[in-house]
C-alpha cells in the first residue's frame, strides 16, 4: 500500500473506534495489520541499523556477555 494517510484521530480515539468494530471488521483489520507488519519486518531485515544491532547482540551472546531471565529473576528476589 504505497499511499500513506495522516490520521486525523488521536491514537486513543483510534483504539476506541476499533473497539466498536464488529467481529468481521476486526478480522479484516487484523489481516491488514498482519500484512503491513510482515512487509515492515521484511524491509527491516535489510536495514543496516537493524543488521548492526543483530550483529552486536550476536557478539555479546557468543562470549556469554548476557544474563538469562532466570538469573535476573533470582537476583531480584534476593
């Protein structure tokens, strides 16, 4: 979808409008958003900034420069 619309609604108003949709309309909206998110994720995969962040994470992970969620939780309980 090459056309980009500038919403005249606030985000909160948009959320309220979505809440008032019937089930079939929500399903259609879900399909549209799912397609848009998929396209954005595909585009982001070639983004040099995203690739750099992934590489940074890989480099930190390899030598063990990370903490598991279990370690974080156990430390916070102490």
